[in-house]
C-alpha cells in the first residue's frame, strides 16, 4: 500500500507489516496484547497463548530523513501507526491511550497533535478531566482522508472499528514523552467500544458528558495534500503543535492564528 505522501515514497507492506521509505525499511516498535492488560474491557481475555499478539505497529519519524532540516527546525515529528483488525475479547482493537504534558503554563495548555486517516475506519476517543470527577468526552468518527486534532489537555485513544488495518499518520512535537499512566490507573478510557459498535461506559469515571461527532473538515488545511506534504509547503499552518494558544475554535471549526512558524 502506497501512502498518500508525495515528497517521499512511503509504502506499507501488508504481508510483512513493514513500512518502507524510498525502499528502505523504517524502524518500528510494536504494542503487544500483554501491555494492554490494564486498559481493556475484558480483563480476563489475556492468556499465555495470546499475550504476545501484536495489536499495532508504530513507525516514528517515518520518511523524515529526506526533509530533516524542516522537521528538526520546528521540532516536529511525522509518525505512521497501523492498528490491526483484532478482536480484543469482544472489544474493537485500540491504542493504549495517553496524555501530553503542559507546554504553556500560563494558559495551562498541553501539546496538541494532528492525525490523518490514510486507510480504514477510526474512532478517536478524546477525554479531558475538567473538575472534581467530571470528564468531557468526545468520540470522533473518521474515515480515509479525514484529519482530526487531538485537542490540548485531552487524553486520546484510537480505535479501529473497521475490518481492515487502520493506517494513520500524525504530526506532533518531537521533544516530549507521552504519559500513559492516568488512563492505566482508570482501567482504560472513559468508554469501551465493543465489536458490535455498542458503547460501554467505564464505571471508574463517575461523571461524564459525551459528544458523538463526525470529523469536521479543517478549513485551514489543503485536503488534496497529506499532512506531511502540507507541513513542508506551509509549516505555519502547524504552529499550534508547539504553541497551542494559536489554535482557535471558530464558527464550529478549528482555525489557526496567522503567524510565522
């Protein structure tokens, strides 16, 4: 499968689950079932036979070597993640889930991130601890070509709700480490999506408000380009990845303040 990037030839081999950049294999890491023991719905699902099953593949800094200068200049990283279609004990396969650290202490804003669905069907679970026991929850449905912002201060989990591998890319600040512990401590995200597309709420979250949304079209991006190519052409469109205060909710959509990056 050829990815939608023009600046570099990225190809995912579905038989070997390897990613190639201009014919050179991109290093990868994997998430195994045993690492998900704290966050899945069916806590009795994992056993000696399936514990080493690979749930998803992560390719960090994919294809950046060819345009390293502009990625390094703004401390931005381009990643590719492939989430396999896997029955997680009655639940759709998903990522472990994490939060990002605060980067703007004055306004208490964490680093955001932007995702792009290259192939497959996704649900993005975003959750924010507002006050006391209350969590604001957004469940965003996305298909091929959709781009979704992981908003500042929202933890996020990607769920593959399709029958094929979910191939997606992201742009994110390259200098921080994600925090997986809060979601582990809560026994997973605020809700679980069963393989019959039924929502089951996590009872460890006492007070939640949930919005079920389709991915909005981001007016400041060119949907004819991949986020990789768009970043090369207009890096200023992605200033919010380092400066979340430049990300604005405007007329039911996201906008970015005009600013040189």
